[in-house]
């Protein structure tokens, strides 16, 4: 699994980033000092850097410039500074993306996944995985098709996204709030009861007996998980 270095002097923010990334299965290290963060990053043992701009001693711009002289891995800048000139400067120094604080953890995770996947494809480290097969379910992200026991079923967009997320994170329990944030994110205007409705609809479509689900399990008091 990919290793990520978080260079962030605000411990609370760094730990939030680490917690959400570790839920996704990434190995994460935190460094609060800019100079030490630069040394660690240059060790070459990381696959992606999350880099704050406002750091004591040496700022994120200088770190980004020095990293780009040696490394090609993705660098995502995370900062409260909103001026366009800062974004342009950061991207000009070689940053791959820019996330503003306060950020949605779901958006941050999506950006991390996207850049890691793109980097691995470009370097040939990992080919694109368009198909996931677990149990009797086969899901294809390119064709947007789902088959259960070789029979195609029709899913609406959010049903597909929810099933895909659960299958990618097989055996991991997510509560309604986490699922709501990950799937509906910033566009969401309802409440997390929507998750229950979509879970029930998914079960009706993929389970032989929705009242006794084989795939999407309810973990009472905790949330839901996909069983392989």
C-alpha cells in the first residue's frame, strides 16, 4: 500500500488527514517541522506528499521547489491561503494539486487517490483496475455495469458509487455519516437517512434475500460493511 508523508505544523489537522488516509489503508507519517519534513521526503520512501504552505523555518513553496529537483511523486499543497497568486506559484513550482482549508475529508481522499492512480499509471507501477470481482458480484468502473451471478442489474448513479466504495473498502465498517460524506459530499443537501434508503435499494437489487443480506452487512451500533 502507498506511503504518504504529511508535512503540517498544525497537529490537529495533520491527525485528521492521517486518520482518514489510514481508514483507506494508506501508511501515513506526520512531520510538523518543514526542514525535517523535507529531509524525510527526500529519502525517497514515500509515494505522495501532503504539504502545508505555512510552516516554521522553511515554507511549503521552498520545500516543493527542492522536492521537484529530486522527485517526481505527487505533491498536494494543503493551505488556508486562498489568493490565486499563491496557487499559481505553488503549481508553478511543481505541485500537482491544491486543497484549501477547511477541506472535506472526502474531497482530500479523492484527490489523493486520483493522483496516486495517475502517477502509477504513468510510471507503469500499476495498470488501471477497471473491474472488481467479489463473491458473485462483478463491477466495472469503465462501463458502469454491475453483474450479480453473471446477471446484469441496473443501478442508479449513487447506488453504483455506494456499492463501488463499499467493495473497494471490503470488510471495513462505515457509519451513516461517513458514507454520506464520502458519496454525497459537498453537493449534499439532505441528511444521512439517505444512506439507509440507498443501502436498502442496493440490497433489493443485489441480494437474493434482502432481509438476510449476503453482501452488505449491518453492524449494529457501528454501520455497514461489504462482505467478500
